[in-house]
C-alpha cells in the first residue's frame, strides 16, 4: 500500500483523541487518512450537503376542503369505515 501524507495521516489512537478536530478538517475539505499500525486503513472526507427538495406551490390545494372521511375514504371500504367509526376507544375486557 502507498505511503500517505504524514500531515493528514493519523493512527487510530491519535484519531480517537482528536476526532472532533479531524471532523472539522474533513468538513473544511481535507481528506484525513486513518491508519492502523502506520498502514492507511480508512479515510475521512467531506460529504456534499443534501439538496433540498424543490417545493411545488399549490400541490396540496383543495385538500383542506375535504371532510376527514372524504380524505381517507378511498383507503377503506364502507364496512371498514363503519367499524372504525363505531369502534370503542377501550379494549375489550377478558
């Protein structure tokens, strides 16, 4: 395995004691190499920030106009809706 840059290579024990600092360096753009017994083993690298989902104005327009039953009606049969509406909030006693 190739030798790594000593300024950016840290043995595991040293990395554990400086983890917060190393994470900040990686976040700033550096690639930090973690080594076991001097042999490069893993790398800390920065990650790309997540891309926020694009909002679509008005995509929920009209949903507030529905009654709660109309909003869930397509999900249940009439018999299932009757059972939900008439179900006791208390479990049956045994």
